[in-house]
């Protein structure tokens, strides 16, 4: 799985136990990101809907949530990956934008990305292999990047892993069924069918995932957009429609309240942390609309990028590292006996 800010990797065992204890057979992961949580629910037998506004997230959802690994032709996938792996690199848009103008990847790997991505578009668009092959390419590129994990900036010097050669691997499809939907959560939730369990992990601060992972967005869309700034972000990242009410302190609470009101589920699980704009009482009030509420807290090491500090264009530190720990909160709301059973499963 790619390096991802806000990833729930360390919470997956807990969220899996909560899902199982809920007894749910259908689930929704509304801000799915890398689909880690949706995958966890699928692995314990749920039929999952994974949704996000990002194109790269939809790609992961089409691969790991929508496809049934039991019925997929793994030989066909392996042969396609082998053919792509053997392609010679050829410099193009990706190399120019993300290896030369901005140093996210070494040129030898950027050239491979260009060649592989062009072949996927020309030979596999419209086939069931399209999204698994794109997912494999993103995973391979992530293993040879030169960032701390987010794409707001690249490292001053090359990361040691960036010198490795890009390698395509089997994305390891999961057995079971599901659905991947791309769109704005506030609009999508109005049209989704009822589910037994809904998981929410919305943004709680100003950081926008569209900008944080703009390289993956452009790699999936392959629209070769104009860019701006040292980080070569997509120009459309500046558009008003790309700004979410969840990224504004003034509108975040109201947006979450409306989302929860429109959510059709028996039990809701909501993640947030102590760095958010919402207080504990705010979350209790909002989640309380779904029934009995309990909150479980977890202490975790913060994302590595927060510990490095802030640097200017010359590579000089101009800011100080942030806190090393934060508190992750899991809010569970619904019918009291179900909520209490879920909490007991992780005590």
C-alpha cells in the first residue's frame, strides 16, 4: 500500500474487530483513500461500497473492492504485468514534470512510468485489467519516490530507495464483491443504499488530499495537465470546486453534521484525532444523531513528515518539527447493545 497521510494502517486490526463484532454484512467506507479500511471489511466477508473524490482512490477501489479475486484471471494479469515490466523507458510528460522540473523520481524510473502508462492506456483501457495494472504502477512508483510520503514537496537530496529500479508486482486481488464510486461525499451519500455499517474518516483540517497526492491523480487521469509551483501541482487544484467544506474550520462541523444526517446506516464508526477542529463534545453531539455513542482513544506516533520541520527553497529549515504523538479517536454510534458489543471486542 502506498505511503499515505492519515492512513489507518495501525488501526486496521481494531477496525476489523469492530466490523466483525457489529455483525454487519454490508458496509460503506465514504472517504476511502487507499481503501485500507474497505479492504479490511471485505476480508471479513462484508459487501463493501468504497467512495472518494480522488481518481487514484477510485482506481484502488476498482482493483481491490470491485473486482472478485476468486473469479479474476490471474494468469492473464501476470502476463500483462510481465509484458509491461519488460518495456524500455521513454521520456514523456511524467519524466519532464516529476523528474526534471520537480524531483519526485529519478529520470530512469520516470521514463519507465511514461512507457508503461502509455501502454496501459493504449492496450488495456476498457478491459478488466486496466485498474489492476494502474494500481500496480502506482505501487511500484511509490516504492522508488523521493518524498516523505506526501507530494506537497520532494526531498532536497535523493532518497536511497529512489535509485532502485521500478518493479511491477501483482496487486493481490481480494475475494468477494463490492463497489467503487467516485464523487463528493456530501452528494454521493444522498443516493447510496442503506448499509448496516458505515465508516467515516473525513478531513479535519486544511490539508487537501487532492494536492497532497497530485502526482497519483495525474498518473491515473493521464490528462497531462498544466502545473504550477515548485511541486508542479495540477493547475486545477486551485479551482473553487476542488475545495472541500471539510478543509475549512468555518464549514467543517456543519458539513459533517449534514453528512451524518444523510447517512443511511444502522451503525456508524467515525475516526478523528486531537489535531482536528472538532472538540470531543462536538463529535458526541453530531454522532448522537445515530443513537448511543461511545468513544475509544488510541495513542499513536505521528506521521514522519511532521517531525522533520519546514524548509525553504534553499533547503534551509525555517520551521520546527511538530509533536511526535497524537490521539486517534474512534467514535461508535448506533443501537446501544451493538455499540457496547463492538467496544467490548477491542477492550
